C-alpha cells in the first residue's frame, strides 16, 4: 500500500498542532492568607457610612488551661458582652463603634444608618492595605500570571483588602465591651504582653471567614499572669500563689501554676440581618411570672436625665417566628404598617389602645386579626395566627463530648414539644379573643382560628449533630 | 556585567544580548539580501547557475568569531551604574545546497562573557544558543522589474537556557523577502523581509520570572526575554522591516536594517476562585502584545577569499527606558559594538588546494 503524500502532510500538521498548544498553568498566587475585603466591613463605598453593615460582636472564652488560680476565668460568662457595631477603617486601625447610643436619647452618637460615630468598643491594628492584582511590567503595562498584593498603585483608602492583627483589642480599658478588660476588672486579672492569633490553616481555631453569610471569627491566645498573694502583712512581699499551699494565705499549690495561664478567646462577628424579631420589655411583673435573663437599655430625657420610663429590660430569648411584623410584601419585607409615631399616636395617647375592644389595637386596625403595636420597632405585628414557626437549632459540634448528645437531644425534644404546644395555643387563644370568643369549644372553634400542627421538621427546637 | 545588588533585579545583560541580537539581525539580513560580499553563502539571488553547480554542496559553510562590547562599557559615567559588558562568541554556520534552489542551513553559537555576567552560574560560563535550521528557497527574479522573491522555513530547537526557561519545544517560522538590486558601483540592494514565527511552548508561561536565564544567546528571543519582566511566553510573532545593502567596492559592503517585531501573548491564566472577588484582578490592562524594534548598521570587508571582517553596531528597544522616556530606536543604552571575523570553509579549502598545487 502506498501512502499518499497528502496523508503525511495532514498527519504532520496534526502533530504540529498538537505540540503547539501551550498548556495554561495556574497563576502564581502570592497573596497571603487572611486577606479581608474591606467591603465586608464597610460596604462597597469605603468612605461613606451609609452602606456600612452592622455586626454583632462577641468574645467568648472557649478554653482556660488547668492550673489557673483565678476563679474568674472559669466563670467568665459575665465578661462576654454582645454588642452591635459598625466598623471604621483608618490607615492604621480597624475600629468597631457601637451602632446605637449607649444611652438612648443622649448624644445621638451611633444613631442612624448614615452615621458611624458611636462609642469605640474595639480597635485592631491594620497590618496592611492592599489590592490583589496581577503583577505587571511597569513600563509596558503587560500583566503577568503572578498575582500579588499591591500596596503602591492606589492610596490606602482605595485599596480593597486589609490584613488585621486581631490578637489584641487596642482599646484596652474598655470595661463595658471588652472581655479581657472586664476579666481584669472583675477577676483582678492582669495580662502578659504575649498574645497572638491562631492562624495556622487546619487548626480548629484558625480564622473562619464566610463572607457569603457575613461571618468572621478569629481565635486569640492571651496569657494571664500567675495569681499572686500579698504577704506584706506578714512581713513579706507579693509572691506567686503557686509558692504556697492552699492552706496558707491564698496559696494555690500544687494545682495553681507558676506560669502564665493561657486563655483562648474567640472573637466572633456576624452581620446583622433583619430577622424581624419582636423585642419584649421584660418588666418586673413579667419577671416575677417568668424569670429570664435580660439586656438592659437605658434612656435619657432632656430636662430629666435618666428616666425609669426609658429603662427597658429586654428579654433574651430565641426568635421562633419567621416573621413577627406585617408587611404588604412579606418576602421583601416592605409595606409595614407603622405605629407609635407622631402620625398614628396623638400626644399622650396609649399606642396600645383598643377602644373598640375587638382584640386588635387601634393603630393596627389596617392589619386586623389581633395585630398589636410593637412600640420598639414602631410597626404593627403580624397576627399570631398568621405567623410561621422556624426551628432553633443547637449544634453538637466536632470535639464535643458525645456523651452529651443523647440527653441534650432529649431535653431539646421536651422543650420542643412544650414550645410548639404553647405557640399553637397562643395562636388559637388570641384568635378566639379577636373573634369575640373566650374558649375553644370544638367543633365551635372558628375555621379561621384552626391552625395546622407545625411539622416536626419545620418548627421547634432541635439538636443536630454536626459530626 | 554586574550592577549594585540593589538594582540587580532591574539590570539586564542588555549589551551582551544586544550583541546576540545583532548577529541575529545580520543573519536575517544576510539571508534576505542577494549575495553581495560573497561571504554569506546564503540562498539568495542565483546569478550564475553554471558557477554554482561547480561549487561543492557545502559551499557557504563558515565559522564566525566575534567580540562584542556594550557601548556603555566605553562610557562609565553615562549612567548611574557602570555595567561593562564584553564577550566573545563562536558561531558554527553549516550549509548544504540541494542544487541551486534549495539550501539547508544551520546556525549554532557558543558565547562567553568576560565581564561579570548576570545570567551564568559561574564566571566565564559558556552559553549555548538555540539551534536554527533553515530550509531556504532561493526564489526567482521577475525579469522585467528585476524584483526578486525568496522564502525560507526556519525551525529552531531549544538548546538555549532562555528557550528552555520558556518551555520551548520548537519554533516554526516561514519567511519571505522581496528585494531589488540596482547597479550602483558594486551593487545596491533594497530588501523587505517578513517572518512569521509560531512558538510551540509546553506552557503558556515561562518557568521563572526574571531575565536571569538570558545570557548571550545572540538570538531574537533573548531580547524579548530580557526586556520584558512579564512571565508569559510569546505565542507567535511577526518580524518585518527594510534592509539596505550597498557595496561600493567588490570587497566592501555596508548594510543597515530596521526591523520591527510584534509578539502576541497567550491569554492570562484564570483567576483562582478564592480571589474572584478582587476588582483589580477583574480589570485587565488589555495589553496582549509585545513590541520590539531592532536597528543594525555594519561594514564588511572581504580581506581574503577565506576570511572576511565585519564591524558594526546594533541596538534594540521596545519600551520606555529606566528614566521613563522612549528609547531612541537607532542608538541607546542597549547598543552593542561588534567585530566579526568569518572564515569561509570553501574559500579556505580553495586557497589550501591552490597553495598545494
């Protein structure tokens, strides 16, 4: 068989084409870990405060080494304040400011979406402002496949990314909002200069950044100085507690260690999302009925100063409702019916008045069906019969003692049943009240007050294992 | 050539490599022009078929030896940092003629820098160039206009460090040239040459970033490598430009060329998913080409039948200089002076036989 020349040419050409296709290599990425987009903290407009998101900020002492002589380290829940903050990016500092007035009605600092001048609750050093871009030939503009951190092409306030030194809150005497400061006050604890952030990838305490859901946490290591005892009354000086047995004037030997105590503190930030929560002022009468932890908010009145009428103790509770307020467009949460404002509430009038006794507060008559005025949100509530439950999930995470899972799940189930019954009962009773009935007499219960039993999957408390 | 450590990354072996590029350009010119000096032996205009047939098939085979000097070597105070460059170079240039129309031609160079080199691992290291293999068609001359058309196909093999750094497999470069000879004294030839080169690379990017692997290769890709700190390899390029060759005397030839090259770059690699949010990464500059200009001027003298000499200068520029200004394309800090001696094998054998007889 004779090969035709055209075939050889074709084969040769095909071989040539095959070898001539240059394979694309992955670019060289010289961007170091922990680069954070400024937009995550201050929105797309780095200078304007109007698009700054709010964050919940809380530090949690997640671990204390054995041998700490300071009891306060083990009961540190009092020193884990939750605050709502907005961030300010300066050339050297990332500053967290309260997103509300510490005393409502006092100085206006931190009030309003377009402001960011609240009290400073934390400040962290910014190690670098940079852009992430391709390296390029400065003489021709030709870009390369090397991706670098560029710190020169734009001024710091225009660069997109920052790297933050989270290891220390530089607002060190922030006794109301900073965990270490509070531990120092209540526990009498002093600290070593040594402190660092756990950044090793793969470490359980490595930073968690989930920009999509607006979450960031970093875990710091701080070191408390060994506990000391004052023996000056005995003619001695201040000595480490570990030098003396427990039966000797505050000594702690042998369990109290002579080395600095390692504290592991997780600083977490989550973007504030509008969950349509309805706050409740847990006043004295309610507290007597059902004791609960509260978060106090104080108010200031011109000419009067601090007043009791503006002192609110908000109950700390789970939000079991998907929505708590009425909206014309429920999905977009727009079209709320306003109340307790100068238009709806005449001077001196009770925003909760129900003159016609129909079970719906008068300012919320447009919603009807038992709607009430949420005076804190200044919106009419969604009638209970129209509300949907949402699950409250407690996670049993990796590393937790598995022995605790079963009893926790059982306890959660019991609470789940109780809460679902109460939620269903509340909806029914309030519905009947609105319908002018006093008791549900089956089959006399109006159809409009019959509620579906919430499905197990969709409502109530549940304990889930993340393992 | 060694600059201060502070500027080591910005320095390059410009003069040395310019020298290399000059030889490339001269070779380019020699290929394009008709035989004017009798030295080149390149496939050019066939003027006397009978005479060519009497010559051996390896006619034109030669060995070239040169010394190259960066022009800034002679002007220590011209720049803030004195970077002298002086090197020698040996070129092996075999040819084999298949009749009068087709010639197979090879080029391979060994170079060595006497001054401190930026690109070698040790002092006075000998560096290799790529191997060039040209298949030359001597072309034809249109009788009325006396315009000559020639063509060739160049294949290069990556024996140089710079080509290996670019993961080169080979290059394929078809070229054509159009020339016209005028009977002025011993001959004036105007040429316009064009070459398209496809560079078959294994990867779209070179294996290192800097210019450090580009020593004296006296090859075109070396100039590209030196002056561009980007890491993408040129995928293909077009080199073109005019050449003038004037022979005022049968033994003297003056040549000048001005060549322009535009190289097209492959696309940038995709951005890693974790960096997709970077607005600066999304905004590209749009620069997808790389340009280069080459200028050469030389005077050749055929002293003997077997030995000829060339003295010349050549330079290249393709971007702003380090002072932020455009470099003058005909003379700048990249200019290299060179002195070549070319030993023609056919001429040497002929002289030897004549002497013996």
